[in-house]
C-alpha cells in the first residue's frame, strides 16, 4: 500500500510517500507560515522523484492542527 502523508501542524511542512513500511521520499521545509506556498510544489516534487502518480496512492494521511492552515 502506498501512503501520501502530509504534515502542516507545526512550523515544519512535511510530505512523505511510503510503500508498506519503506519511506520512498521524505521532504520538509521549515519556512514558518509559508506552508500554503510550499506544500503543493513539495507534493509535486515527491511524485516526480518517485515516478508515482496520485492514482497509485492508496491512502492520504495528515496531521491535525494547530498549524498555519488551522490557526485563527
């Protein structure tokens, strides 16, 4: 099973793609408050570097806030 994991719940924005128990790629960026700008390019980079597409992902995992997307 391939999993796309996204974490924007802290100052570090993270994108990971896993297959079963193996990490295929793990990207992170610690430019606080730029998650909305960095997240989609990071996901695109992860797919390009692993030669995968969204159709091949079985599960999407994400962390809940608070974070830059959930702060009031």
